[in-house]
C-alpha cells in the first residue's frame, strides 16, 4: 500500500471515529502532499517525496514545540506534540547511532574519503543507503568526527 493510500485510509478512519485532531492533522498532511505533487508535475509523486514532506512537517512541529515552550504556551505545546506523534507514525523506524556509525564507516571506506572536503559526497551516499531512516544531524556529527 502506498503512503498516499494509507493517509487517505487513515483520514477516513479518523472521521469515522470522530477523532477531530487526527482527521485535521491528516488533512493538512494530504494538502502538503498535494502541493508537492503539483510542484513535481508532470512527474508522478513517489513515496520518497511523500516521506520528505512528512519529514519537513516533523521538523516544523519540533521547532514549534521549542518556540511555544519558550513562550510558556503549554496548550499549544500539547497540540503540536500530538500532531508530531501522528506524523512520526508514517516515518520509517529510525536507525540507532551504532547502525549509523557502521554505515558511515562503510561509506567512508568505499569512497576513500579522508578530509572534511569529502563530507558532501559522503553525506549524499549515506542518505541514499539509509533511505532517510537516519537522522541527518546525527549522521553529520559522526561524519565530521571521522573525517577530521
């Protein structure tokens, strides 16, 4: 089942269960996916594109939570955390740090990278191999430490 179909099915389920927050959050996701689809025309949208949209929304929610906590708006923090949990349900299981380190070591060996100047090509290859399951911030930290 494609991610797009899964999102539509989840919207229907949320509506039947009268779960307003989940239904609204998934509708917002559906609209973001539709906007991305329009940007990609005439090409068809793929699951990887939908995952990138979801990751973008997750990042936005995390930033919003941080800002609302600074402002003392706990009501909005809870709402954002609920939406974040819904979005994260569509993401693949994240790799732990040990697995990421193994992939980084393998990529550095394969590309024969030795300096920090090689970081761009290493990061690109790691992103391709992990299919987005690794947190780029963690990957960046590990690559920096290995290439220095």
